[in-house]
C-alpha cells in the first residue's frame, strides 16, 4: 500500500502562536449559518398540526353523519 503522507505522518500537530484555540462553542458557531435543515423541525410540526386538525374535523363530520 502506498503511503503519500509518510514524510509528515509523525510530525507534531501545529499550534498557532497568533491565533488562540477556539472553544467548542465558538467552533460550533462557525458552522451554524450553514445548517441545512434550520427550521425544518418547525415546518414538520406545523404540517402535522394541520393534518391532525383535518383528520379530527373529518372524523367529527363522519360521526355526525352516522347520528343522522
């Protein structure tokens, strides 16, 4: 197997002198604007509520039809 990184694999990890390490919260915040599914959960909940309302209204309608 060919190892393209053999010359650098055992080198120590670089630590910048000019840029301090970011906290986990700061690192996560960098990617928040790119969250592909932002708002998707709210959309699903709204659709589920609409569908449930339609189903319940339909069931109420069929129950009142049976009473007649």
